[in-house]
């Protein structure tokens, strides 16, 4: 069972903005984001991409601060 959902948006291949349960982070690549998640959560995480299709729903769920995103 996955307990930690990490929401992310790939701005460019070198700039990945991620929202962790304890705050935001910018990674330099998807590989770096995966490495950070693995170190922090072992195998107990799921990466969820923020897209145009799910952005409004995620805002309503409070995944990220509406004022800054």
C-alpha cells in the first residue's frame, strides 16, 4: 500500500517542481526526484504528475498552495 503521494510538474527536463507532504522541492531531473523519494520513503511512495487535466482538482484537494502555483 502506497502511503505517500508526491505530486510533481515537469516545467523543463531540468526543472521538476515537486510537492511533498512536508513542503515543496525543485529537482534537476526525474532521476533526482526518484532518488530523493526513494531515500525518504523507501518504496512507499507514488509520483503523481500535475497536468492541465488534473490541476484544478488537485488545487481543490489542497495538494499545493493556490496562491503560489
